[in-house]
C-alpha cells in the first residue's frame, strides 16, 4: 500500500510568488495535516483538515491556506512568499482527526525562496 | 511554538551502546509519540505512549512517560549505525479544538559510529 505522497519533492521560488503543494493521504485516511519544518527545528503545525473542513489552524499568517478535496487529498497554498517561508513542508494523514491517532508523514516538499 | 525541550540536543555514541533521549512538555496530553527523521526527510513513527501508560517497549526501543513531571524518555538499546538520525518527541493535547495537532520538540541528533 502506498504511504502519504507529496509533490513536488523540491521547489524553488522567488519572493512574492505563490506556491501550491500537494498531498495524497494513505488510502482510507480522511484527515490530513500540514506542518512546516524550518532547518534545525521541529515541525510546526499549520492546518488539519477532515471531511473537507478545517479542524485546526496553527499560528501562521493568512498567506497560508489549504483545502481538502472529496478524495481526501489536500493542497497547501502560500501567497506572497517570504524568505522565511523556506522550509520542509510535511503532510501527515490519519484515519480521523482524533488525538489518539498515529499520524503518518510523507517525505515532504522542500521549498526554497530566493 | 514548540511544546517543550529535548535533551540532549546532540548525542554521539559507538555502535552497541545504548542511547537515551529525554523530552519535556508543558500541557496535559492525550499521548506522546516519538518519531525519527533521516537527513531532513519525512518523519517515521516509532512508538506512541498514552497518558495512562508509564512504559512501553517496541523491539530495541523503550519509552517511559512521567505525567507528573511532564517528561518522557526514549531508550534505544544496542544501537546501530543505521540508527543515526534526528529523533523528535511530539505530544497530542488532551481536549481543545485542534485535538489532532501534534506539538514537536526541537529534536535530538543521534550519531552512532561504527
């Protein structure tokens, strides 16, 4: 069975541009979460989606948005990119949004903003 | 913001030795999870311990949880060069609206020398 898949693997953008990152959860998982990991730090929670609705949002500006599709895949959008948005963006899936669940992570998308 | 701190920040040992990493957190939790990350890629789930458990084993891994001290430890016995990675603890909070959110520590970089 396929795990969590993310695309693209790497991305280079310039300041002010927009970026869309994509995530496909494990088959049967209906909850998707997004995390940002800056070099040398632990991941930080950005969003959690379940059944196409936002269930939780971390302390990130409105430039960050996401959505979930009927097939439970998800997109993370970041507008007006800043140098500080350079990071590894991780997607995780779980059967439902409950805290009791293990979250399974994809390999991530490494975003470089120049 | 990070939930807590991990100690030590870096650990260097020889193959065959045991490695112990500690994690502290700040809020009431539903569970605490440990993840491994190789070379800045995706996170691999290692073990989950619930708030009503005190110790859990999985292969060469032993995790303890002390909710009165809000701390956990991960012991890797008989370490191998392949265990070289960054290790993160992550907590899932009890209650709240973002109950699927994981809050990560800053991680311990483990290097196992052959």
